[in-house]
């Protein structure tokens, strides 16, 4: 009986520790992070024991812990999109436009998705469906056997409270683009990034995160590459006529 009582006390101690630690993560904590916390603070726990404990942590505290996306745990009191005190939106003083050129270079040099990329933004295309912040083109070389031009568009957002709007804009660009990228701050809520990751995968849109505090070193990180789809030829021609000189078509 004493042994059983000791095990219960030890289990309760671990539960209390985990819940207290989760207080520090108001945007949620990943399974891997929670695993490391338990491993570093309870050296006697095996891998299997930690896995079982995390399952039980959620099971026995379902009124206190939410799981808003795969592998992400968050205290229920933090899991509210309606409370401004949970995760206040901090407007960035850095103009969004400062990230356009660095991303155009990243699109060409690092991702190797374009042979040329230019900054657009604003309302250059004069269309209520929007203008990409960056647009690129893959132009065939003289040695290519199959000569095909592809258009790549990107929507960049520095504000973390407009992600679903940005996703809608990225979807609209598929009308005239073979590939589309959505570029969002790495400072965005983890659950929002997870949802966008799934949505982008379903719609074939590439997803990239970046540091919205440093235009000189945005640290672009690709989460998934854009999938090629066939745009509507009418919209491709309509859009490109307005910028064909800039893309040197």
C-alpha cells in the first residue's frame, strides 16, 4: 500500500510540475519541448514513461489543457482568440515593404524557384483581387529542350493578426501563377502556423516563416514548397501585360 501511495504522490508531483511549466508558454508548448522538460527534470523516467505521462497529462487535465493542433498543448485559459490580454498584437514599426527585396533575392538564390524576381506590392496590377508583393518568373535557357515560362507569386505579411486574409490573397494569386508562396512571421501563434501549414498543403501553396523584426537578416525558413498548378491563361496574359517590361519577358 505504501508503494502505491508513493507512486501516486510522485505522479501528482510530476503533474504539478508540468502544469506549472506550461504557465510559461502562453502560445502553447510542443510535444518535443514538453518531453525535454520531463527528461531534464526527472532523470529516472524512461522514454516510454515520458510518452505515457504526457498522454495522461492531457487525459487527466482535459478541463485545463487544450490541444489546438497536432503535437501542440496549451493551457485552456491561454487558448482564446477573443481575449486581448492573452497574446496582445504588437504592431511592427518596420515597414512590410522592407522585406520585399530580401524575399525576392531569397526566391531566386536560395529556393532557386525563379530566374528573375521583382518587387511589386501596392496596386500595380490595378485589380481588386490584389497584387503580389513579389513576383518572379522562370525563363527557359537556350539549352533547355522544353521551353516553358512559369510565374511565381508571393504574399508577405509582417502583422500576425492578418494571416487568414493573407492566405486568401495567396489563393487569389493562383489565378495567374504557377506557384504561390505565403510568407508569415515566425512570431505568429504556433497554432495559427500549424493551421496555415495544413491549409497551404491542401491548396498547394508554399509556406515560409521569417523574423519580422530584422529586414537585414529575415532568416527565411521554408516549411513546404509550392506545388505547380496550371493558372488561367486569360488572367496570366492580363496580368503580365502590365509588368512584362519589368520581368523582361
